[in-house]
């Protein structure tokens, strides 16, 4: 993913066969740091890497039929 510039949009899907029914589930999974897979490169990424790289991220879910922007989702406070 090194060729992706900060501020770029990426599209990801849940990794390891996971899927979600609604935006709330997607945002909870993303904020908890679960792995997602970038659709163009098939590399794995989570909220930590996306934030460090300054990426804007959308997630495809519900059998890839729906999309949600998770760019403003934050990690829970410990």
C-alpha cells in the first residue's frame, strides 16, 4: 500500500469472511481495530494503519451491496 498517497480514498471489505448487516456493526468493527482487506491490492488494513497513512476509507458490507464512510470513526478511548 506504499503507493497510496495521504488523503487518498480507499475501499475495503471485511476480512476473513466477515460481513455486517448495518452501518453500526461496520463502524464498531472498524473502530475496534479488526482487519479489513483493501479491494485494489488485497492487502490487509485496520483503522490504525489507515489513520497513520492519512487515508479516507469506505467499507463495502452486506454482501458488498452497501457502502459506509468510516473516515471519521475513531478508536474507543481506553
